C-alpha cells in the first residue's frame, strides 16, 4: 500500500519526535508528577505512601533554617551571575559583530569554555587560580604588590568566595550566550540602521538603544531566563570549590544538595519533605520566570 505524502510526513515527524517525546514524559514529566504526589504524603522509606499529610511537608521545609539559607545563598548567586552574564555576553557579541576579520576565530574562542567540564574548571579555579596558598595565580599577582596570600574560598568577611564562584561560572557559560546574541544581531535587518542614519540618528548609544536593543528583546528574555534557571540549579561549582571531605560551609550549601540530604540522608529517607523542597525550588524559579516575563511582556513581538 502506498502512503500519501501527508501520511509519510506525519510518520516521519513522529519518527523523529516520538523517541524524544517518550523520553521527556518518562524521565521528565512522570518524575515531576510523582514528586508532587509524594510531597503531600508522609513518604519515609517508601515511594508508595499511604498517610496523607497535606501541606505539612511544605510548612516544615519553609520553616527549615538551612533550606531557607540555601535558597538565600542561591538568590545572591543569581543576583550576581544573571546581570553580569547578560551585560558581558551582549558587550562581547557587539564587539565580535563589529569585527571585519577573524570573526569566526573569536566565536570559537569564546565558545570553547562552554564545552569544558564544570568539574574540571571548578577544580582549576580552586587549586590553581584562587588557591589559598601563595603559589596560586591570584595570590601571586597580589604578592607583586606586597599583599599577603588570601584564603579565597574560606574568607567570609568579606565574602571573597563569591569572586571564585562567579568568575568560574562566567568563564564557563559566557561564550554560549555570546553565540546567542551574535545570532540575533545577524538577524537584524540592515535597512533599519540605514533608515536611522538617513533620519540623522547618531551611531553608538542612540542607535543601540532605539534599534539594536529592541530587536534583541526576544533573545534577551531567553538569555535572562536561561541564566536564572541555571543559577538556581548550580551544583558543580559549589560542590567542587566550597565542598570538602567535611561537607559544606553553612553559607555554601546548594539547595539540590540539601534536598538530597533531606531525602536520602543519614536520618532515613524522607522523600515527602525532599519532594516538597523540590517543589518549592521549582516554584521559586517559576515565579521569577513569570516576573521576568511580565517585565519583558512575552506577548509582544519585537518592535
């Protein structure tokens, strides 16, 4: 039997999309749904609970000091990393876009760190660049000016460990967002700039503010949202830079690690509380995402 072209196209579509969709449902939506279900039950040492506790797990997690502290830590991390990544990636993209030669070279140079392992980069930052001994790169530079070695990851007042964490994440992810902005810059119609020049617009800040930036609105929203989600899901930098055999300092425990200890810690498996914490973390990310969507007005097309 010969299939019609529409049937062949439909079959080809599901052939490509089907495996991904099945994986998304099985490994994405089902675990999220089951976690939401467990969060309303007393699920100690079982994934098939029978004792319904309502919102009790949520109340206990929201009154848990260490969990709230970890959320606060990552809110500070997001406050640092999101605007810095946005501004620096946009500035680098604008600079590369203006180049008349070697543009492909610089695209590759900026993107290469994104392919690097977060674990490897974190260990390099901890043991080589910001080592607490005099032979670390940062301390070697400071030593040239007569400054004593600094314990970067152990100094809380002032909190110098933020410099290590933020610079590591910036180096790792900046190139990816540079590529996103470069792609968006190349899609801006040239005639918009020509019309602005004919109307007497000054090149530089005026053209950037009224033409370039509005045309980058959709990409800007995507960059901000991806940055925010990734910031709250950060793990490798905190685990490898601040963690050691004794665990984490109270100011550097990631929410994901705390939820792991809560769910599977030495006190027994409390999957109900762990699931409630995971839902709270997801709601924090979702609310921040909706707030950004409100500010940037998702429903409006780029002008």
